[in-house]
């Protein structure tokens, strides 16, 4: 089996590190009315559903958190956020941090294996 091209591996690692340079968690709250299009198809992709929902009156951002690689944070809470909503958002941020750490560890292990 041929070894992967080192230049391509480094490029892929650089792309992955770029993706890991920040963490963003957005908690939406509201009601989403999903309507089929002219062809009768109902959107089934998360981003499409959210983009459509943003135009609906009963849908809004309850909280969002952005964490930069250097630890700087930006946080927004809607003025009507409940303590349960805030707790759920904090839990999602913690899960996202754990997931990101797992990916960082995976990259670290891959790089370590490359230089052996």
C-alpha cells in the first residue's frame, strides 16, 4: 500500500485546523411551520429548514455562543430566555467543546503517527 502524499496530508490537516479555530453554538427556539414547495417536496436538510424558519414570526435565537481559538468568547442571550433554555444551551456548548477536543486529539494522534 502506497503512503499518502505528505503535501496532501499537510493540506488536509491545515484545513481541519482551520475548522477547529472556533466553536459556535446557536440555540433556536420557536415553532417551525414546514411547508412543501411548488413541487410538493418538503425540505429535509437542517440548514434549509432553519433558513426558512428564520422568516417566521414564532422562531428566534434564544442563545448563541462563539469561542475563538485564543479563548475569547462572545455570548448572546435573548431577553426572554428561561433558566431551562440557558441550562440547555450551556450543556450544548459543553458537548460541542468535548466533540472539538476529541477531533483535536484525533489530529494530534494522526500527526504523531506521521512523524514516527
